[in-house]
C-alpha cells in the first residue's frame, strides 16, 4: 500500500513539474494579431511588418495566409507548435500584446497586437 502511494505521488509530481516551470496553461484572446516594429519620434509610432499577422480562431488554434496550426500558452510564454509559424516564440506583454522573442537583427523588436478584426 505504501509503495503504491509513493509511486502515485512521484508520478503526479513528475507530471506537474513542466507546468510549474512554465506556468498555467491558457489561451490567447480570439481575433487578429497584427505585427509591427516600433517607430520613432520623427515618424509614425509603429511600422507594420507586411504579411506578419495571424488570427487566433479557437482554443489553441491559429490561421495565417500560409495555413493553420496550433500554439501553446504557458504562463506568459507562447510557442507555436504546428503549422506555418511552427517554432515562433513570443512573450505575452499585456492582455492584447505579444513580443517576439526568437528573432535577431532588424525584426528583433517585433510585437504583435490584437485588433478588433478577424478573418
């Protein structure tokens, strides 16, 4: 009896460990996310990145011009796990805003903001 309980506790702890490290599972608000780069004081406040958008369509699914896929939100970390954006990583910086964290160079400061539009 004691051994069964110990095994059950160990299995439960092992299963919970990845969630504890990344935070609780969640989903993003439904709608279109348009991606942009910050502007400057001499011009517009932001500069849209052409073709960089996605729609969150339900639970953990998204769609782009290139097709559809899934994402995983744990805590404030978003990872696109399947589809045309597979491997893209973001940090949730607000209820409607994400910052891309896996880019370097000129696109390193890209952020995506939820608009009211959908497909």
